[in-house]
């Protein structure tokens, strides 16, 4: 059975959206993840404007993301006040817009924002593109016409359709369910000039309704190659006349080559279900459920698809916890995801913003009276479940990989003098950094830092922001506080290194002295 992901992809209908998808992928592969999220949001905005323009006779939709979403849904006769599914979709996109507004590409900053990470960018982009793909399909199904370039092919699920228009055979070919190209068999033994003139009605029957063959332009000063512009799709369509024995073949093509690149959509993992859902001991179970989710789409049973989706997410959360030695989470699916997300926060750039998005998605998935009506509703629902599942699996992979990495130049970590230009040797196994306000001495054993001594020359209290910041720089990323009976002694568990550390401070001659030391 073909997986729904194979055809549930963003179609090429509009140059602005194509360009944004192309740039999104390029930014993701070049590791500019804030820019990737910005473009994902732009694709949603462009989709809203595209649909509104088509439904409102060329009128433009303006405003912020919230207003664009409202205008698009209204023109599609969607009353979000009466359907919680669509109100949740709107809220979800608004939360992703909020996440984008906290990145480095947003306008106006009081302070530098933390960047989102690779898998966050992939997740946000996937959700935005699923949303846009869904509404483009919903819009296209609302149109009365079919079988023109850029419209849905009919009957559906066919690679090509043969038509007869005014006595001439026409073959339409699809891509992702939309008419992508056409070939007209204009079998009349006439000159090129006559064929161009006499085929006007035929070509206009295949082009978008607002495109007119009589407004054509020649391409590259060639006599047999033309282009016609559609205002609604904001795109030129290529038309080529080829002379054959019977007369002429007329090719009409929707493909724009400007943004074609075989690496486009690299951010989207289009691997097989078996590969994407590889998850250790639970692989067979979660892969089976994911394939059953695909089958349930055709059944259109909202209760069953909801039940299986929640089970699938919970099973992945359970396996992630098992692999990392964490306590098995309890509660509903939202509580369980939040529990495991708190454990994975060390590999998430903005966990607070991410949770706002996850919260909306999970509430949509958990709706007890889920209203899914059309086949595309079920596909979008399954796509969101797929996005969350794959994201959790990928985060777990990164987390485990990071767990194996030994930190450098922190307590318990590897010592690398090349990365410590302010330090110089101060004995066989010690290194010193000194300046008028602070001395730091590192004691190294077998290449690892086992003790750090700080002397704050102008500070006599432990409760100082500069002291906190300085000491924090010498801790690895994952640290848990451990209770201590001694008020002058702090204890920590260095999770990543699986060792304990103590911090002891004292004041002498008006100077604060702090010792970090590994303990058993």
C-alpha cells in the first residue's frame, strides 16, 4: 500500500511559493535554522494570499499572519467558531508564527535570542508545509473546474487522463494530483502560423482560466516556442509546437526551472517508514502501528485513527524513556510528551516555544469529538502525528549521540590547552589564568580536569552574578543539584559524565575563594 507521504507534498503552482520552498531548503542545509523557520512561516502566508486572490477575483489579502489565516478560511467558507479542528489549525500556525518572532530574523531585538536547532527547524517546516499542502488541496477541490493546468486531475489518482476537446485528442499528465502538463494532438496539415492561430480555443481550454493564448510571447526569438502568463498563479506557462507527420503536437508545461534542484526538500526526510521509525526494541511495534495509521486514512473513522495515533506517540515516548534509563512517564499523551521533552531540552534550542506548538498539535490530536470529514482532513491529521513521531525519534538520536560526547575544558571534561589561550602551565599538572580581578587554576589528571580553584580578588560574597556566571562556564551542559547539609558546600551530579562534583567556598583577606572538585 502506497504511503500517504508520497503524494502529500507541496505542489508547484505558484512561483513565489516555489522560491520560498527552494530557499527554505538551502537555508536548512546551510544550517541557518532561524532563516529556515522564517521561510516556513512565509510559505503559509503566501498560501493564504494565493488562495484568497483566486477566490476573490484578484483582490489581495493583507495583514499579519492571524489576519491572513482568518481571510483564507473565510473565503473557503470555514467557520472556525463551529469547527474545533480548524480553530486548532489556526492556533497552531499562530504559535509557529510566535516562535519565528523570537528568532534572530524577527524585527527589533532587546537582546540576542537563542537560535533554534536543526530538528526544530525541520519540524516547524514540515508542519507549515503540511498545512499549506492541505489548504491548497482543499481550495482546489472547491473549484468547479478540473483538468486545466494547475487544477486537480480528474479522475483522481491517475497518472494521466485522455480527453477529447472539440474533436482533438488531449493528454493531461499529473504531478502530486495536479495537472502539470498537456499534449494536444492538433493533427491538421497546416503551416505553423495557421496552427498557432487555429489552436487558440484548444489551448485556452487547457491553460488556467485567466490565461489567454492571444496574449502570448515568443521565447528566445523562436518561431515555435511561446509563453503565456497567468495572473492568478503568477506564472508563465511554456507552449511548444512540434511538427509531426500528422500535423502538430502542442506541449503545454507547468514546470518552472528556475527553482528546480534535486536537493530541494532535503530538510524533509522522505525515507521509508521502516527507516524513519527505527527505534531499537520497539521498532517492529511502532512501524506496524504507523503502517496501520496509513491504512486507516481510507477508512475515514475518526475514532480509530485518533486512538491509534495516541497509542503510537505514547509507545515512542515509552521507548525513548527506556533507552535513556528514565522513569516510565504516566498521564495522557500530552503529559507524557511534555515529560520526555523536559528530558530532551539539552538538544532543543527554544524548548519553551516548541512546547507551545506541541501543545496545540497534541490538543488537536486528542480532541474527543474529532471532526474529520474529507479524505484530506484525515491525511493532514496523520501527517501531524507523523511529524511529532519522527521529531521525537530524531531528538532521541541526537540526545544519545550527545550523551556519548565528552565535554572539553569543564570540570570532569577533557583538558585542551589550545582552546584556553589565557592559561599557562603552572606546574606538572596545573594551569593558571590570572588578571587583576580573577585567578583560575586548573588541576589536570590523565588529561581530565579534576579540580578548579577560583580566586575573586574584588568580591567577598558567593552571592554575586559575576561569580555565578564564571563558575557556570566551567560546568558541562547537564547538571543536577544534590542536597547538602553543609551551607558552605554545594553538590552536583554531572549527568553527562556520570560523576559527582562539589563546590566549596570561603572568604580570606576580603577575597572569595571557590573550589570545584570531582568526588565519588
